[in-house]
C-alpha cells in the first residue's frame, strides 16, 4: 500500500502546548494513557489550580498543562489526549505520538487501569518503543481490590524495565510515590532497561535495513528503529510530522518515502499485521505473569446491569426515563432560586432607579441602562443560572457514574444510519443543558467531518434557555385543553418535543452527510467503563466552575449589549410607531405563512443573544410597555396571548420554531471559536433556521387545508 505526504497543516501552531515556555531548570513531564483510566484525576491532583488549557495546533482536541514542585524542582505536566494506541489512526493518537517523539519530555507517565491492565499494556509497550524515560502508573487500585484483582507491581516493573507505581488518584493515594518516581527517572537516578517488543526475524530485518538508510542528522533526532517500524506499517502521518517538527526538506521526505516503499514491497501488508499481533501477544504474556484474579467473574454485576441498560428492549425506555427525571428535577428545582434571584434583582433595580432619580439623570439614560441593559442582563442570569446549576451537576454525575457511554452505545446504530458519529449522542445530551456546551463537547469526535455535523445539528436539541417557552406553551395551551390530565398532557408534549428534536437531528445529519459534508461514518472504539460511585464534591466543583459559570459568562457577554438594542427598538418611534412594531409589520407575511405573527418572529430575532428573552420581549411587544416585564401567572400569559389572536396552531408552530431556529449568540460565538470558520458558523445559523421555517410552513399549511385552524 502506498501513501502520500501532506505538506500543509491547518491552523497556526499553539506554541503554548507544543513548545511551552519553561522556567529555568523546569522539566517537562508528559501524561499519557487510555481513556477512563483516571488520567485527568491524576493531572488535577498533581497540578491543582496551576493549569492552562487550549487546543492542539490544527486540531480541535483539548490539551492542558500544569505545574507542580517536588524536591525543590519544578515540573511542567502536559496532559496528552486519551488514546488507546500511538498508531495515529485519530487526531488524539497523532498528537500523543508527536509530543512524546518530537517534544522529548524528560519523563512520560503512562496511566493504566488496574482492572484491565492487559488492554492498557498495549499503549505502554508502544511508548517504550519511542522512549525509555517512562514511569508506569497503575491507577484505580481501589477498584482492583474491590473486584479482588491482585497485581504484582514489582514483577511488572521488572518485566517492563521501568518504575511502576500503584495509585488511587481519587483519594490521593500513591501520588507522592509517583512524583518521586518521576523525579528519579528525570534525574537519571534509576537504572532503566525498557522492554522492547520482538516482531520476528522478517520485520526486524526489514526495520534494520530501512534504518540503515536514514541520514546521520535524522538518527540523532528520533528513535530510528521506531521510525522504521512506522514507515513499514505504511503510516503516512509520520512523514508529515517529520517535516513539520524537524523541518526535514521535501527532497529528504521523498527519499524516505521511496526507500520505505522498496523495503515494504518485500513484506506487503503483513508488516502491519505483525506489529499489532506482536504487541497484543507481549501484553498478554506480561499480564498473565502479574495479574491474578481471585474472582473470575468480578465484572458480573456490571455485565448484568449492562444487559438491561443497553438492551434493545429496555435501553431506550431507561434512557428516556433518566432524561425525564433529570429534566423534572431541573425544572422543579430551578423555580424557587429563579424567583429569589428575580426578587433580588428587582430590589436592586428599584435602588438603581432611586439613585438615577436623585442624580437627576434624564429618562433616556435610565431607560437604556436600567430598563434595557440591567434588566436584560439580570433576566438572563435569573433564568439561566438555576437550571444550569442543577442540570450540569446531574449530567456530570451520570458521566462520573459511567452511564453516558451507555447512552452513546444505545444511540450508536441510529447515528450510524444517519451517517453520523455515535459520540454525537453525548454531545446532543450536553446540548440539553446549553448548546454552547454541547458544541464544545463535540471535541470528543475524532472525524472532522462528523464533528462538523454534530456541531451544526446540536442546536436542534432544546437548551435550558428554550425550556421556559416550551414549558409555558405546553402548559397553557396543550395542558389546559386536557382538563384533569393537564400536567400529564403538558409533560407528554414536552417529551414529544424532545423526541421531535432527536429525529430532526438524525434527519438533518443524514442530509448533511449526503450533501455538504459527504462521507461514510467512521468506526470508533467505545469502551464501557466500570460503574463507579461518583465523587459528589468534585462533580459539583467541575460542573459549576467548568460548565455553568463558563457558559453563563458567555451568555452575559452577549446579553448585555442586547438589552440596549431591545430597549432602543421598543422606545424609538417612527411615524407614530416603535421600531419594534415596524419590524413586526415587515415580518408579518412570512410569520402568517409559518402559523405565527410578526411579533413572535420579531421576538425570536431580538432574542438572538439569549433564548430566555423571547417570552419577555413578546410580553413587552403585546403590552407596548417599552421595557421587559413578567406577568404574575401562566394564566395571565395565556389570556394575553389569546387576546392577541393566538390559537393552538400558533402555540404548536411557536414550539416547533423554538426547537428549530438559529443558535443563540453565545452558541454561534462558541461555534466560531471551535471551528475557526465563518463559513461553518454561517452554515450552523442557516441549517436550523431553514429547517424551522419549512416545518412551520408545512404544519400550518396542512392544518389550514384540513380545516383544523
């Protein structure tokens, strides 16, 4: 099999991650490991708050670095993306491989899972092929003890030829020993004899023949045996990495390509098979000597649970039930703190108004700053903060428990049929809390094409900013019509809207995959981690600091100037009518075609900064108050809507457009930052908007044609 070299890379290099600035005497330590081994927990425990995050150059893969001190020496810890191998089959694998090979860290710590050591040894052996400056961290020792798995760590250290340290990072056990081992390896205080996998005479001879043709300068900069093996496997990305990181001239790259092709022709495709087989065989032999299972059925309980939660019969009902429970807790629990925040902000507004009056400020200044900017800002905070502060911790608890990978497993087949990625299920779930957070979570998808599909379609999932509108309309129109079953009907309408959003996500994903983003779905390894008891304190800290406040900060940034615009349009008049009314009149023909009215469409447009603004803008428009306000009850809201010509069709079409319209300003800003593309950002705006318009026109037209409205 032949391969070509890509001579260009997208994105400017992020020197902060690839070549971080070091303090005098500071040493770089790379942290590698499979997903779900507790690598991030170790990173956080060692570095504390002394961390920095960013994307790797040309990749939307998050990386982090942090500092710690041991024995008066400074260490810079670089957290590499979680990966199962270094064979460069994904962006994560390529990044981890290139950093270990070309950035030359003083020590590479490979984190493994004590409960499934054999599978993790595959990565350990691949790292040892690149560098001998390795410390193996066997984490989750508490889980191994619970499952009665006994590990002989001294024997493992002898077989691998490098230090091995057992840890329970979640409780901080073994971290001091890990830092000491890193220190001793970094300063050459350990006798290292790194294990080398033997690939058989044919492959070893071919590797030696190929390595003999390397130039002297190349031999000094990279492990020649490892490089020869990668070239013999047909790894095209390694040549691009050599050109990018070592600055090899194009003629030298072409010479390597020609030389490796000649040697590879002798072994054909068997070279790649030989490498994989040898790695797996060596990992099995090592594990058989150091792992003893007291209970051969230690994972029986996990398998029994998985047989239920991932079954075709019960998987989807359980998933919907859990999602419904999370929504119910979020909606019910957010009401009281939202009311408290609203009352506190209203009290502050009165004090601000009194301050403006005493200062003799003109009415327009008070209106713009207080009725416009302040009121909009506080409305967004009061509506967004409580549900996010509840939803994100609940969602993170499910993540920490190990349930979310089961959700991806259940939905994988549906997304595969839509030619999208199974991990899109996880990003879709995150979108229920906030679409901006859902877009950020799309980083977990390796394929750039499928990552874009997930990004563009994430807005079809209703975020917590759209739930107030959906809940209000389902209650005052659909629930009201059901009489004694009002609450059940309203809950059914809300769950139905969620199901609609799911099916639209699949449909649009399929269309995008067949048109603008053509391609076949990629395969991926989905590991179902063991169920673990969540650490509530850390979950709360991570979800509130990393998700809730992050998303709220972006929303506030967008909502503040929007308040001025909304106030301006509601209070500036032309020909006896406000700009708001002129805008509604202009939109009226399209709105009527969609089953709406001009004010509803205008409210969605002015609610672009934050979806939470749609209802207050509607109230302000119908009452012509010139500033946003709240009604005292849902019945008052129903009577206001009915007085302005609303019907059941208006409510249904408004709910459908709420599900399918352009992303809010915060989400679009996030898409722009994640994709680094104005084109993809515009496409993310256009696709859901056109979808919503078409669906509303079809529903409204059908209802009128059948005489239902």
